[in-house]
């Protein structure tokens, strides 16, 4: 049951972030311009490869948040969720709660979403690798503040 709850939590969060408040305006939302935000994530001393970093607006921060995928070195570049399916590089200035996710298949390999596929991690029996204090935005203690003076955020999990 715990696996199912985690899968539903992450799926629900991504649906929320991707779909909330979409606008039909062709000019897009009236939010501040995103600031490039990047960094490196390590988990248990190793690069957090093929992981997801999720940025949830905190307090009065505008926008829908953002996300990033990590590469083989654990490096990431954040993308803001903008209008509809549009994304913009960086994050809107403000505070964000940060959560992390990586799904592991039964054979021990990392599940990676295929481009343009509706197939999710549950369809291949993958489970969340990280504990709830890292993967659940409600429990995460990682908070960052994006502004023009700071745009690099490293995380050692």
C-alpha cells in the first residue's frame, strides 16, 4: 500500500503542477521573468542520476513551480511551468519547497519516462526510491529562495 501511495502522490503532484491555472491567453501569464536556476544533486554521496527535482512555490511566490531532470553527473537546469504545456528556462523569483524523486524498476534499474509516452512508473512496477522526507513536498525541509543574486542550488541528500 505504501508504494501505491507514493506513486499516486508523485503522479498527483505532477498533474497538479502541469495543469493548475492554465490560461488561454496567447501572451501568457503576467509573472516575473524566470531566473536561470541550476545545480547538482547527490544522493548517498553519489550523483543523483536520472532523478527529478520538483520546485513548489511557497508563500506568495507566483507561478506554477517547476521541475528539472538530473543527468549522469547529477546536474540539473530548472524549467518553470508556464502556460499550457509551455515551459521556460529558470524559476520565477521567490521561495520554493524542493522535493526529489526517482523510480526504480523491479530489476533495480532506474525508470526513465519515454518521450511522448503516457506510460507511468506504475505500469512497469517501479517504486519510489527516496524516503518520504525527500519525495513528499509536504515533508521536505528543502527550501530555496531564487533571486538575481543566487541561482545555483546544490543538494546533498
